[in-house]
C-alpha cells in the first residue's frame, strides 16, 4: 500500500523544493505526476522547471499534450494519471482521496509553512488519510535539511 509524505516548506519555496524531490523520484526510476489546482500556476511551474537548476535537467511536460504517456514528470490540474506515475506530488492545496492513494507507490503533499490556511488544510489531509488507515510521514525543513517530525503506520 502507498504511503503519504507531508512536506512542510519553511525554508525554501515550492519552486526550489519541488525540483529536489523530483530528482529523487527520477533517481529511483519512478515517474511523477505533479498535481496543482490552477492552470496558470502550473504553467508558471512548468516554465520554472524548464529554467532548471545547475545540477540536473528535469524532463517534464504539461498534461494535455500528445506525449503525456511518455513524460517522466507530468504537470496537471486534473486527476487522471496519464503518464502512469508511481509518485503523485500535490502542490498548492491539490487533494487526493484515500482510494486514489492506493494507485501510487508514494504520495507527497507539499505545503507552504508560512501560510496558515495551507497548514490547516494539511492537518485536515493528515487526519483524513491516516483515519483511512494510510501510512503517513510528516517532514519539515530545519537548518537546510528535512527532518521527520511524525509518522503514523498503516492500519
């Protein structure tokens, strides 16, 4: 069964933290689906990922293209897993149901630790998913690294 990782961003913005997580996903040979809630924001994120980091190139595309199924990383606002991703990354308040979690190896929920509404929503997501018996880990940024703050086993 899949596990859910909650990433509480306190030190770096999404556009910095997301590429780091995507590099880890790709290094394991997994595909990723990045789901947001706003098309304009996802296009901005697409452009940001194309600008890239000095360390690595992140092959990716926006959902709705002719080659969605071939994309190692697909950015979307819809729920369909068009690239058969093993990892679902949720950004900007995108949601996942407990039933949908089962279709992935890992689900990563990234939220802005400087936004009280995002924190409240993430707490609600933690409760809903762990109450459904899904394993979850909560990670927070501290002094430039990720520190595990909580873990709940699957039931």
